[in-house]
């Protein structure tokens, strides 16, 4: 079995690129982890779908990923097609539960290493789609906060705050609260613009002034 050594991983239930890692994430230092060369079809399935590994393959990687203080991750491995690489964590049933991208230097090193090792066919079953969001984690975070704040203002009948946010957002003021509320929620569902970022910062600033 091939291994890769000394790398940082950021396990999330949804795959995100290394440049989206957040300072609040729990970054894991890995001392040693199994590494498999797979074909591009298998890589795409592992990246975009939820899969279950064959039991024999699952047992082959059991407790092979070493972390600090001589502890181990039970079922974890790197998979690479020589162009891209991904790290997956599985549960006892072989189902993917977490995914991690790699830091750029590690991914380049692994992809280059693939030229020297043979393909390793892996037996797995696709159980569901798990497509990567086109929106970044930051964009999703902003949309989530805006939606929560707007809904809270509406439900608590804080209509003066709602009107103020609406005025800053759309540069107009109307009397129909429901129309304002629905327009803001609709806008949150669309692509973010500089206006939404500005409203996000305005709401964050209001927290600091409390």
C-alpha cells in the first residue's frame, strides 16, 4: 500500500476547495495516510456523489491513517486520478461521511507521484448525488445570515429595522411590509452583488454596536 506523509486536511460534509478553508475550521494534521491511484470516472464519482465502499477495501484502510499523538482515523484515504486528488472519510458501513481537499503543494506532489504507481480499481456503489455547490462557502454564509436576520425582523415585527435595511439595500422605501420582506428574500436567492455584501457588513456592524 502506498502512503503520503505530513499534510493538513479540513474535513467537511460537503467538499470545498483549499482556498475556502476558514480560520474557524478544525484543521487536522495527518502524519501518514493511504494513497490510491484511481481512474477519472471513479474520481468524479467520489467527488460528486455519495458512495459506499466495498467491505474488503474498507478493511484494508482501517486504522491506517495516523494523526498526532499516535492516534488514528479509522477509515480515511487519499484518492487521485493523476490530475486531481481528494481525501475521503468513511463510516463503519463504508459510506462517505466527510471530504477534504488538499493544499496546493500536496495535491501537486500527489498528482506527480501517480505516474509511478499502478491504478487501483476500487469497488464502490453510488447511493446518491452530492454535487459541489457553485457558490463559495463565504457566499452561502452571507446568504444564510441575511435570510436569518430578515426573517427574525419580520417575525418579531421589527418593521423599522426592516425598512431601514430595505432602504439601504434598494434605495427606496415602500409602505407594504410583506412586499419588502418578499423582495429581500427573493434577492437573497439570486447571485450576490456588492449590495448584498454591503448589507451583510451593515448587519455585522450592528452586532458590534449592541
